[in-house]
């Protein structure tokens, strides 16, 4: 069976085993706003592979870097901003290429 990266399919107990944390830790992360699992019709928390990857990253920051939850939030905001800026740079590069090509055509047609 194949699940999409964003598709919620893992129960909290399975996710906790994947991550290597206690179920209560995942509930705490949810209360802190670090993860927002979807809910089934029976109100069961369901995590996607994307959620699992994010939780693994959070666990790594906490364990390897000694970052607390406030630090995790700051790192995530900074990562999001870096991603946005990288996208803006790529857009600007595309615009520059278009302008350069137009300029080159103008110069070549004037000869």
C-alpha cells in the first residue's frame, strides 16, 4: 500500500515508535504547536510521513544540539524564511535571465 507524503496514516503509538519517544511527548509537542496531526472521524490522531520527518528533525535538534522547544520554534521559523528567500532568489535569477536574453536580442538586432 502506498501513502502520499502528506497523507495522515500513522496512529500516535506507531509514530512514537518511529520517532523513539513516548506517546506523551508527541502530545506535548502538539500542545506546544510543533506538530498538528490530523484527526480521524473517531478523533484519533493521525500522522503523515511529513509529520514523522518533522518530528525526527525536532528530536535531533533537541538531543544533538540541546535546543529547547522555544529554540525549535525559532529554528523552524528561520528555516521557513530561508526557504522563502531561496525561492525569491530563484525567481529573480529567472527574471534576470529573461532580461539578459531580451537585451542580447536587442543588441544583436541593432547590428
